[in-house]
C-alpha cells in the first residue's frame, strides 16, 4: 500500500497538478449532463421534464481557448475543440423561447440561464454536447452541412464558449 501511495505521489510530482485537476474537472463537466436513471424516472412522470427544441443550422468544428485563462490559444491557453451548430434565425428564436420556459423542476433547470437572449454575443453558435441517448451521434460527419436536430436543453457549463448548450437526441434531416 505504501508503495502505491509513493507511486501516486511521484506521478503527481511529475505531472503538473493544476493540469491534472483542470483536466479532471473538465472531464467531469461532460458527465454531469448525461441523464441519470433518476432523470428518466422523473421524465416518465412528467413529459415536460426534458425540454426539447428543434434546431436547424450548419455543423462546424471550432477551437476555443481553454485553461488556464480562457482568453487566447496563441498566448498559451489550451485549445478546446468543440462541435457547434451555427443556427438560423428561426431556430434562435425557438431556442430562446424554450430556454426562457425552463423551471427548476426540469432536467438541468438549476444550471440553465433562462435569461439568455438572442442578442447575446455568439448567440447563433450553439455548443453540441454529448449524445443524449448515450449512442454515438457522429455529428462530425455532417461538418459544413445544414442539419435539423432534435435537442434537449442542457446545462450551461462554465466556459461553455457559447451562450447555449444542447444535447443531441437525434439528427432529423441533413443536406
């Protein structure tokens, strides 16, 4: 046991402890958004528990600045690649209306900023979170294509890079 503790301590010394903690926290952030069995039970009792919205837009890959300062990759912040959907005006209005209706009793309601408006900076850029169904959605194969997706409003994580975050339920159509 002592040898194991010694090895772990040695690894921590070799690695930058900040890097390890930040990586761990960022990884945990994506785990929070997945629906739990408790969420599924609540949804069975309340059909509005998951707030769905249909969005149309262009799938894009973007690099955002990450830790430690979330300001500039060129100045040393880690690169955080994200798959985003650049949505059309109609989808933006649907998204804002749906988000404004979220209550504390709904999925991730306590984490969603219901005050977000369509005039927020980068409002048309929506971060696409992990697949809501836990099946690979492979949204990247539609890069630079127009898609229509059924999505669930998701948490607004710190440094999410875009004002809105949704989880893909299903790709309904693509061009």
